[in-house]
């Protein structure tokens, strides 16, 4: 009889949350907030603009399957991270805009997860579109890029770019909100698109 009771209780226990859903939902909890960050790993010369500038992210637009996160580096409001989920994977894209709101030639690159990852860490190896774009625009070293988005602790969001000859990392302080900068370039006129 005790075994039957244990079995019944087990049947009522909810299944463990998919790690990608858990990751996405944790990120979504920050929707509407802006946070400051800083470069914690980088090249003093190649990453000088980032190192010398105020870095702010804004978890600006969220729905059940897509989160848009503008990334402001000083007065440069050209970048937005887009994290989307499908039934099979998470996808990270980098939307780059020119100041007039039009697409930068180097835009919408990124990749999709190959593994479930964990509730606190997801990796996005460069996809075929990105590899072709990098090659066409003369950024062939970037075809081996893998981007990581992680929560190393409850108060930090980490964005990393890794390849054989390059490592770049920004840590975002989630413990305190900051005032959001202006809207990212192109947001008002033509940002929303499928």
C-alpha cells in the first residue's frame, strides 16, 4: 500500500523544466529593466571603445518566444540582441542598425543552440548564414565564433564571444537597475519585423 502511495505522489510531481525554457524565463523576468555592464575580458586595443564607454543593456521587448535587448555602448545605439525560442532550440541574433535606422551590412548574425545547455548557460555557435556573411564582408576569422549568454550568479548576466584567437566578455550587473538610454536606432520607425 505504501508503494502505491509513493507511486501516486510521483505521478503528481511536475517534470523538471526544460533548461532552455528556464533560461529564457529567467531572462524574461528582467523585461522593462535596464542595467549597466562592463568589459571583464577583452583586448585593450580592439575593444577600446567598449572598455572606455558606459555599457547599458535594456530588456526592452518580450513575448512568449522572443526577447529583444538593445545594447548601448556610449553614444552608439546600433546593437540589439534578439533571443528567440522554438520547439527545438534557442537562437541568438545580433541586429545592427545605422543611425538612420536602416540595417548595417553586418547584421542578423548569430547562431542556434546545439545542446539543451543549462538553466544558467546557453551557447550559440555561428550558423551558416553568419559564416557566409562574415566571409563576404571580410570577417573570415569570425566564422568560428561561439557566443555564450550566461547567469554565473543571480546578480550577473554575462555575454561572451569565444573563438581560437579571441575572447571577449561583458558582465552586466543585475543587482541594480539604471535609467535606460534613448531608444536604439531604428526602433521607432522600422524595428519590429519578422
